[in-house]
C-alpha cells in the first residue's frame, strides 16, 4: 500500500507531523523543482503544494499513483481540479484555515481607506499637519456588499457585525444562505444599495475580469472597492477609470491581475495605480499570517484523515 506524500512546497510542519501519525511517509522537499517533481511523482500517492507551480495535466499524468492533491491555500486555481477528478484523484484545500486572516485584512484596508490612514501617516512624517483635508468617514450605517458567501465571505460578515453596518451578500452558486450576519440579495439589490463592495470568489472562467467597466456602470452609488480574492477577477484599468470619474471612492487591493516584480512594474497601469493615494495595495498577503500558515496545514491534515480509506 503506497502511503507516500511529496511535500513540494513550504508547508507548516504540522501537516507532516499529523500525516505521519496517520501512517503516511512524507518527503519534505520544499525546494524541489517542477522538472524534478515530474521525474519522481510516480513514487507517490499524494502531493502537497502552495503556489510554487501549477499542478496541470503534465504533472497529474506523471503522478500515475496519485490519490490526493493537497493545496495549502484557499483556492484551487493552480490545480487542474477537473482533470484530476477525472483521474479519480481527490483535491483538498484549506480555506477554513485562512478565512480569519482574510477577513481581518479586508477590514484593516477598509478602515484605513475610510480614514485616509495611508495618506496621513506619510504626510505627518513629511511635516504636513492637515486635519480638515483628511477628515474621514465612519463605517457605521454603511451597506457592505459581499460577492461570494463562502468561507471568507461569511467570516467577513461575522467580523463586521460589531460595526453596525448592513451586510448584504450575493452568491451565484447558492441560495437560502441568509444568516445572523448577512442578508442574501440579488445582484440588482447589490448595485442599488452597496456603499462598499468586497469580492470573495474563486478565479474561474466565469469570474475572470468580472469587475469591468460594464459591471461598475450599473452601481447606483459611489462605492469603495475591496478585493482579496484573486487579482484577475478585477480589471485594473476599470478601477482606475472609476477612481477618475468618481464611481469608485477608494480601493483596497491585496491581489492584482499581474503579481510579483518585475512583471508587475511592466504593466501599463502600474505607475498610475501605485501613485494613486486613494488606493491601498498589499502583496497578496491577506490570507498569509503566522496563524493561518499553521491553521491551513491543520485543516489539510484533518481532510487527509477522512481520505485514508482511499490508500
């Protein structure tokens, strides 16, 4: 019985420790290359990875004995999940492990934008004391619209409950999910009522470039935009145009269409985005805290335990 797992990326030691308690043999090789992985993957019944490379058809075909692919993160966009499933391979991930981190990061961005914290910090450090020009807005009384009511969307709604805001949520793939923290609404209600719009959806064929000029056009009020899901969900040029024409008051973007340098700096929109004081940027770290690093591995281990009968 093959119970060998290749850990092909940096995962918290908890995953290996718990897997070994279940009788798995884990090869912890975070520096292994894609080519090396393809060469040895037939020896393993499982592979665990974060973001180092895509688990595509080539890798899946190389893993002739694969039973499980474990993605240490919230999404599965770097795994050809459909093809893996067609091969009888189970795919697991850990959105429960970083939902608190994402929700807290989004709220941090939101409060910073409402109170100009990114701007005023820099001004004071450079000898500018401008109280009137940096008067903020209170979150209380605003309507926050959450697009996607999965793990992170639900956690954001829960954490917003103490701010006395109205939380509405739209999810194309589920119904009947209203709870104590959010009211399920139609997209028509979102565009009519939203003061703040926050995306919490996976990257799919349908969601790629979902937020564009046409999408923004339908909103009745000026919105504050937040995206901590996937960068390609939001068209950056549409955001910049919205900031120019007043449709968007501010934007907090933890993810971008193109990530990492030097590729990011080469985008035609990057200079304009980076110079806009109504924008807060972070390097795809909303779900990447010291706590979530551990919790994601704990979640993966729990899900692996359920799959033991497959091995």
